[in-house]
């Protein structure tokens, strides 16, 4: 009886870990419009993103986790290193 409980608990734990790992992998694959533009070496042309970037903010509609601000910081670091 104890070994049966152990197998049930072990299988549930494996299911939870593998399920969350697959969800994280799927989420990481989708790029925002700003990330796609940065990968192409361009600026995002969406009206909402352009207006937000002009104000120094993040477009919450397209980038709910503020991914576009991290792209801007990375670009500034890269251009500062290239100048030196």
C-alpha cells in the first residue's frame, strides 16, 4: 500500500514538472512585434508602440511584460560599447 502511494505521488510530481516546462517553452517561442522588429534590425512601426516609445514608456498592449524596454536597454549598451 505504501509503495502504491509512492508511485502515485511520484507520477503526479513528474506530470506537474513536465507540464510547466512545456508551457514555459511554448511561451518563450512567441515574439512580440517589437522583438520581431529588433531581430530584423528595425524599429517597431505599430502606432501604439511608436507613441509609447516616444514618451519613454512601454506599450502595454503589445508588450505586457515590458519586453520592448529591455530591447532599448540592450541597444543602448551595444551602441555605447561600439563607441569605445
